[in-house]
């Protein structure tokens, strides 16, 4: 349906506040973002290379950009509805996104269950219902579910074939004064209304490319800038491969097959991946060997000698005393007892070499064999020989040798495996290498050694040295590898050289660039750092597999590793890229953020943080291979990691570099331009630094929202940040001086106004709660920052200058002091439900955290990010001692029973009234007798007991009320303590 033509008046919304500055439905956005994250390989941009882990979810980017473009009007509820309509997150769109519902999905307690589901042991649809009546009942049931349940039964917006925007434009245009019939049209018109032209969006820390890609996809003029050539290549791929159209896609598919066929033919001619019966290898298993100083045996290293539980295959060491060595037998059809024994027969246990010929079961420390010691200057050194440029395998007298001990063969010759993690284990078997196999191994090594100088000269394999660094020191220190090609086996080097030779011969630059992206994707699966993963069989992951290199953004060396044969590498080179229409434009440039020299209306950035992934180091792994072809295909990119220009660290240099970047952005955007800074970090100090950096950059904070962006992962051990803070900032146009005493009053007024506004929207919405206590806390914090950062100076002092100097330990700058004051104002105003306001004001930060999180737990909060964010707002660094569980989605406080007598020492939380009440509850739980708890409190408080008795009773009552669902035994004991306190008399 076409809408009535209206005049789009240029810059008529130039001064209108943005939707994201007034409200942002963080709960719905978080739920949708979490759903996108869980898709993993289903995410669009991971097809370019999953080794780049830092991409922000596309849905979050879209929400941020639309939030900047949409105006905040005097009808906030309709503003919210329009935003949800455009995001495909309103109730009507969720219904369109509903997956195929199965009978088992329907809740038996639903009032109309019997009308839809037939009686029987297994739920099934009633046969007397027409398809239309069944769907009508399903929709009715679905619409009554809470949002989170509806979402779990829905597709992601980009998975829907149906146009989610169909039928919304009359309502959207009526509210906004636009004349759009599609999202790109609306984006273009909003750009004209705000800035006088289509919106120009830039990300100067583009990384994996999600921000520029999504901006271009919805119709913006997007620019991706990054120092790193691999990042630039990935962004180019997002615009020109994924968004390149059908013709480019067909040309790429043809070229991919051409390259694969040519490499496959050359390997077939060499005959180095087949056995005597013509069966093709799928994987080669290697181990490191060392000489035991006690027995002089050459010992193959492995933490376990289980090769495959799926195929019941193990390796067995057979001592050869005359050779002072071990043969390795491969046993198939192993019994459970043999598998268990092989698991315990590892020769590398806790970094100690243990083997059958050494009767000392303590073994020898690997550090002794390696010769670890301190150098003359206190640096760590060892006996490892530093490899020379011409080395491709260890030398005989090296501390660490290398041995091929097992090959995985495909039973029927076989074609390419099904994907990165092939599941067809039954079609393979394992065997020890034969003399013929070892001859093939020697042949590959000889070919590589003979061709190494020529291939390096032609750029077909790396020739660069590994520069020392936080991550790149690892292969140098632990293996003695000095050049990037040392990280690869001869088989990898042969495959890589043959593949790049074919890619270099492709004439079309765009196709060649796409092939190079595919090759870099393949590099993630080929090196000496690809661990052999023995998997316990599951329906989802039944096969053992050679893992990828960058599973945790580091260069990890292994003593036992796998090598994918070509059949396991071709799928990655040939893997399809999604075909996604881009309505706007996309441009890529390589430069540091502070060198921006063109104007952008909106900046959305995900800057490096103090503990960010060291992409400037680990991407050298890819640059070493890609630089020669990359220079020809992408001549404007600088094919060097440019470590010296990367923003990194935590000190004044880091802050100074960040200010230079954001000051440049502020100078190159219009006065009504807006920025969204995405910030993910656990450290409250760095969060305060970021606010100071924005201030020193001439920017003022206008809003802050916390969106849950990370999922729980088995590779993430410890407490990882789940929330991403969206910090919304604008130029500080006026140069006012503020007086400290006046600013504190303004902060209180602004915080009150912010909370009133959000609570009013929440109450009127009714469908579900829009903002949690954590969201309100952060919004109040942002309101205070709005006041602080609107001033150029405070008491005539340039407070932003503190960013540029080294701070003394524990030193509080003016801005940090004000931020802490702002946090205290917000904290004072957000009293947990059921807790006395007068009591709340007097609590210390640890007690406030505990009381607040008791309320959050009572409301069903279990996300670690919520606990972490409140710890930030209370400036509580030691909050983890108060935690009972810290899993990403199963976090909880440590209750009285878990705390027991811990953390009772003088100073801090240990001597607070709340901690003493908790201990009294614990003592009561032990004997189910409140007299014990009461006696403890009387002893602790002495003469003050009668003064604080009723306060302690109120605390115990609150504790009882908030733990009735989560810890009922504690709740009952706390109630006993509360009643005993109230009836106690002199």
C-alpha cells in the first residue's frame, strides 16, 4: 500500500532529541540479541571468518542506528510502538515469526487445551479440527504467552520469509510525518529530516564489520575504517561478497570450484594423501617427542592416548629398550577397560613427563627438559633452539621433536567432508602410519624444503618473522618458532602454496578478494596449533575433530595435535556466503581513528578496551599469508598490523589515544550529530575512564543503556561480561563553567526526572516490564553524567585534563569524584522494594549490593551480568565474595548457609549489621533455634544492641521475605530471628 505524498522538510528534526536518548526497550532488545548470539554459525557475518570473535550483534546495531534517527516526541508510548514495529519486535510481528508449533509445545494448563489437543499418552492435534481452526487456537494460545516464551518459539527476523513491515507504514508515517513504504526509504527520509541528506554512519574501529554492514543494509551511507588489513578485508567482504548480489556470487562459486579442483588434482598427482588401496586421508595425528633425562628414552607426549571414543580407538606405547624409544600401536575395537586405561596412560601429566620406562611415577618436569631459567636481566629463557628461516620440521638434536603416529582414513575413498566439523565418524577408521605413509610424509617435507625459497619469494607462503608481543611471545617461548611459517606443518605449507598459486591466477579482482577471504577462513583450521579433540558422542557432535586455531583468541601450542587433510580443508574454502541485499552504500578505508577527515552524522563504535582481544598481534597469523595477493587486490590497505598505532593498554597513553580518536570524531560530525559507544567491561574504573574520555573529547553524555549481548560458552571459564553498555553522546557546544555545589543539586533533579519518565512509560506499557532495577540504575547514572559532561570546566578547572596524566594509586580526580557522587544519588533514590528508605541511606556499598540483589533474586533475576552491573554502580570490587554462583545465566548470592562464618573480619562488610544478621540466621539454621542467633547479636553489639534491635529485626524480615522462594530454609530461620528480636525485652 502506497502512502500519501508529504513534504519531507530538510533538517526539520535537526534539534529533536533522539529516541535512544529518552528510552530504549532493553529487555526486548536483549532477548532478541541473545537469540541472535545463540545462532552462532547462523549469524550472517561469521561466514566471512569465525576467527574474528568481537562482532556486535546485527540486531543491536540496527536498534542503535534507528534509535539515533527516530525522534523522541511528546507521545513516548507511540514512539516505543513505532520503534518496535520497525524492529519486527512488536506483538504482531512476533506472531508472524512464530515457528511451526508442535502439540508438545502447548501448555496442558491452558484453558482451551482440550479443544486443541487430542486425548492420549502422547500429545497430538485433534483430528476433528480444520487447519484454519487449529491455527486460530494456536495463535490465541501463543498471544497469551509472556514475551520471552513467545520469542523462544519464534524465528529471528532475518529468518522470516514474510515481510514483517507489511501493513505498518500508515501508522509509522502518521506518527513521524514521513512517506515511506520500506525501511530503507524511512531511513533515507529520517536522514533528510535530521541532517539534510541520507544518514552517513561510520565505525572507525570496524573490526569484524557488523556495524558498517548493518548500517548499509538498512539504507545508510556507511564507512568502515580500521588500522588492520584483515579487518578491512572482512568489511570489504561484508559489502561486496555477502552484499555483492547474485552475479558476483555465481562467479565466486565457479572460481571456488576451479581452485579446489586444481589443488585436488595436484595433490592427487603427488599421491601424498592416499594409502596403497587408494583411500584418502582425512586427518593426521602428531605428537611432540622429548628425551627423558633419567632414562634417555625418546618419549612421545600426550595427556591421554585415547584417539576416538566414537570408534573405540586408542594408541598404545610399546617400549623398545634397545632403541630407547617407543613404538605406538593403534588399537581399534578397544574395550571400555582399555579406553579407561588409555585415558590414564598419558605421558604428559600436569606439565611433567611420565612414561612406562621410568619407574619414578613423579616423572620429570617439562620445564627441566626445556631448560627454563632466568637470564642475566631477569627474563625467562630456555634451551630451545630458535628455528632458522629454512626450517620446516624440527632438527634431530632439538629438545622438541615431532612424530606422525596415527592417520584417520576414509573407508570408501571419499569426497570432501561435510563441513568444518564433519559428523560422519562411521565412514572413517584410524591406523598407524605404514612405511608407505612415512615415505609420503618425507616426500611432502622434501617438496616444501626444495620449494621454500621460491614460494616465499612469490608470496605463496609466509616469510615474515614473528614480532614479540603479549600473544606472539607464546610460540617463540614454548617452541622456538621465529617465523610465521614455522607454525605450519609441511602438509599445511604445501596445501597453502598450491591454493594461493591458483587464487593468484584468478583475473577478476573482486573474485580474487573473495577467494582470499575464504582462504583466510581455511587458515583457521590448518596449523600446528589445531588440537585433536576427542569428543564424547552426542547427537549434536558425534565425531572427533581437528579443532580450529582461534577458539580463544590466542596462539596456543599443543604437544598433541591434528592436521586436516585436504578433504577437511576444501569445505571451508568452498563454503557459501549468504546473499544479503544492501540498500545503502558501503566504503572501507584503512586508517587510525584519529585521522578521520570526512564528516559523518552518526558514529557507532565498539572501541578497544583495556583488556580487548589483541587483534593487532594475532591477525599477523593471517597477514603473513595474505599480504602478497592482498596488496594487489586491495592496494589501498596497509598490509601490516601497525601495532604501534593500535590503541591498547590501561594507562594515560591509552586514555590519550582514545581522546584523540573521539575528539577527531566530534570535530567531523555536525552539531546535531550523535554517537553511540558500545562498551563491554567488568572494571568500574575503566567505565569511569570512558566517561572522562568522552568529556575530554568535547562530548557530553545523553543516555546509557545496558543490553545483554553475550551467551554462556563452555570455552569461557570464569566470569565474563555479558552486558554491553550503549553510551550515547553528542557534541558539547557551549563552554560553561559549573560550580561544584550547584552541579550536585542539578544531578539530583536530573536523576529524579529520568526515573519519573521511565517509570511512567513502564506503567503505561503494561504488556511486560520494560526496565529492570538495573536498567533504571544505569539510566539514572547516565542522567547524572548528562549534567556533569555538559560543563567545559568545573570551578574554573579543566577537569578533562586529568585523562592525560598518570594518576597516583587511589587518586580521585574531580570527574571520578563527581561520578561517584552521581552513583550515590542514583543509589539513594532506587530503594529496593520492601526495604526502608531511611535504612537504605545508611548502608555501606557491600550491604546495598546484597540487599539490592536479594530483591532482584526474588524477582527471578539469574543473569550474572545483572549482579556485575550493580557491583559497578555501587563501586564494589569485592562483590564476588558475596556470590554463591557466577555462571552466566545461573548466578546467585551466597546465602547465610553458604557464607557460614566467612568474611566476618573487622573492616568492610564483615562488621556491618547485615553481615551479623546473616550469621545469626546461619546459627539459627544449625539448631533451628533463634536463641543462638540472638545470643550472637547481643554479644556483637554489646550495649548498642537495644538501640539497633528493631533495625536488625527489619533486616531479618526483609531477608526472610526475599528468600522464601530461592532459599526457603534460610527464609524460615530469618523469620525466627526477626520475631525473636521483636519480642525481646530487657
